[in-house]
C-alpha cells in the first residue's frame, strides 16, 4: 500500500495525456513481468523488490467504480 500511495499521483497525468485504457494495459503487462520476476526470484531481497514493483503498478488511473473492469471496457 505504501508504494501505491507514492506512485499513484504519477498515473493521472500520464492517463490524461495518453488515455486511461492504454496506460492500464501497459501497467497490466508490466505487472505480469514483475509477478514472474517475483515467482522466479532467488533471494528474499529480489522477492521484496519484485513485490514492491507489482504493488506500485497495481494502482491504475481509473476512478473507483462498482466494477474493476469499467475503465477497460468503457
């Protein structure tokens, strides 16, 4: 949650400039890469760093709605 609080303010300007959908799709792709890195990590430090990267990408530039997919599906 701490990484989300630090990184979230940077998503809004990027989302405003390029649109929410492309930004969310790129974040999902990076999240998958970092999740694989977390799964394949060989040390505790690497696991903590990869988990922190995953958490920082979890917050998407999408307003809170009833459905988590509203910003992707329109």
